[in-house]
C-alpha cells in the first residue's frame, strides 16, 4: 500500500506539471480581470489534472462506493472545464451539474434519509429526502466555487475539511480514501503558489466543482454508513455553509443579483483588510477549524442537541457580523 501511495504521489506531480505546461501552450489561461488578484495569465486547468489523478486512483486503490464517487466526479470536473473555456450561463452550468448528481442520488441511493438523531427527536426527511439532498449538494458545490477567488484558498480550506474528517473517522479504508483525495490538492498548492518556480496553476471551475462534488458525496456516504454524526459533518464544512448562506441573504436584502460575480465574498473583504493572501487564507482555515472544535466539544461534552444549537447560534453570529461589516462598508462609500 505504501508503494502504491508513493507511485501515486509521483504520478500526481507528473500529471500536474504536464497539464500546466500543455495549458500554457494551448492558451488555456485565465486573463487578469478587474476582480482578479493575479497579474499574469494563469492556467486554469488544475481541476482537469485532479480529474485525471482521481481516475488513476480508482485503478491503483481498492475502493467500493468511494470509487463510484470518484468516477462520476470526472463528469462534474469536465462541466467546470467547459465553463472555464466557454463561460456558460447559470442555467447551462446548473443543468449540466444536476445530471451526475441525480444519477448518484436517485439511481445509486446516495441520499440523506435523516439529518441526525438528537436524543429528543430524529430529524427524518421522509419524502423530502431526494429534494433536500439535491439542494444541499448544489448549494455546497457552488459554495466551494465561491471560495475559488484567491491563491490557495479553496485548496487549503478543503484540506482543513479533509483533515477534520480523517480525525473523526476510525475506519482505515475511509481514511485512505480521504488521504488519496488530499495528496494531489497539497501538491497543487505548490503549483498555485509557484513554489520552487513551478508553473502557476489555478483550480478553475473544473477544480472547484470537482472538489465540491467529492466532498458533498463523501459527507453523504459517511452519514449513510453512520460513521460520523451529521451535525459533526456539518461543522466540518461550517465556513462554506455560513459564508454561502450569508452572502446570498445579504444580496437578497440589498436587492442584488445572486448570480453576478462580485467582491463581497469573505476572502475579498479580508484581503482588503490584511493586504496579505497568506493571512487571509490562514484566517479562513482557522475559522473553519475553530468552529469545528466548538461543535465537536459541545457534541462530546453535552450531546448532539447542544452541537446542533451551537451550529445555529454561531451561524446567526456570523451572519450578523458579515451584515454589519457590509453596512459599514456601504456607509463609508456614501460618505
């Protein structure tokens, strides 16, 4: 197994560097825009490289249901690549995403039937199982897309989620699966930051949609197998959930288009404040980890209901702070 992991890591690097070089030759690059942080055209095919790497993992390692998640995730990555290349409209992008999602949820039964046992009640979904799961996956996938706006942010925050899941899960086979997902993301960060003068490579929509899809169905799989309580799974992705819901509520409140890109995301606001990509990334990663620790401690010391209440309370606090900062920003502009 160690031999396979070493081979896998080496091939990961070779695929990443090959895709980067080919992308620059074929002009598959993201040009600097008004919203962009980067100043030079940068290859946006990191997600394509991850697609190829995860397909390779299917043949190198012995997975069961996880193999199905990886194989179908390839289709979602291709949808993201098409979006990067041709800039699909929202309707086209969502309709292409929904096909592989429906396949896994409806035909393969990878769906949530309940969202946890809280001693006093069991949150059964019953007839809402399929629509709830579909909406939750679409929301989470696109929340990952929201975080793909700063060097290393989505990759490093995803690593924090995978690290939390590795900590929570006792099953060695599932831990291996998570490590297989994690390793190429860590390598991609080296390209993302051009460490050792490696060619710069972005995840692109192919990468953000791919990672969102894999994490979504991994969480569902863990909940179905009863390996981790659903509220702890929710806390593992708390920063994604909090930011996605908050930013859309704020946009609705201010009568702004939900689907138009803007600079009102958390990382844009923090970058203006810190003037440091590293500090911005660190703040967001630590926020996700700290929120998880709060959820985990309340779960362990009191019980799942306390963790559930904590999740809601901290979302309310997060939303109030985000909304207050947004109002302050608007007032400053008016002055």
